[in-house]
C-alpha cells in the first residue's frame, strides 16, 4: 500500500447519492417497518403520514406510497401467517387514503422487532453478496 498525504481544504468525498426506494427492496422495507414499529397503537395512521415521516427522517431517500403500501401489506401477510388473524394489523382505505392500525397488545412489540431483525438480516446478506461478488448486484 501507499501513504496518503494531507491536502488542506480538501472536502470530504463520502457524500452519498440519493436513493429512490423501490417496493420489495429490503433496505426500503427495513426503514418502513422500523418506523411502523414506532407508530401509535390502537389508532389508524395514514400511509401518507408515514411516507412524509420517512422522507423527513431519511433525507437521502425518496419514499412513495407504493413502497410503504407494499411493506405494510407484507407485514400484514406475515402477521396473518403467524397469528391466523387479521386483527393485529388492519389496513383500510377511507376518504383520507390508506391507513394502518396496529393492535395495542403485548404481543405486537416482540413480533414486530423480529420482523425488523429479519429485514436487517436480508440487508446484511445483500451487502455480503455485493462484497463477495466485487460489487455485482445480486
């Protein structure tokens, strides 16, 4: 290897490009479900408000309603597979648009944490594959 020299006034080069979130992408889904894990329980929350919050929290990302809806629908499917009921995660459409309501019970938090961990693992696996294939998209 070689030694690097100091260059006075050199700006940092670690500026990341913006990311446009895509439905089904584990990195986007991770951010959506992480936020959904923190929304109020037992009351409907508009998907448009979740989109706005995601775009405010992750300024280097661009989230849309389809991205959020896909992640939320997958979350509901996972809930139904685990608990055989639709009561835990309710998705509805009203005059203000789509909403999600998560039941206010002791079983939700541990379950949704496992969902976030599963998505984080999928992201790490994608990064490992990327590194092993020298930057090739898996």
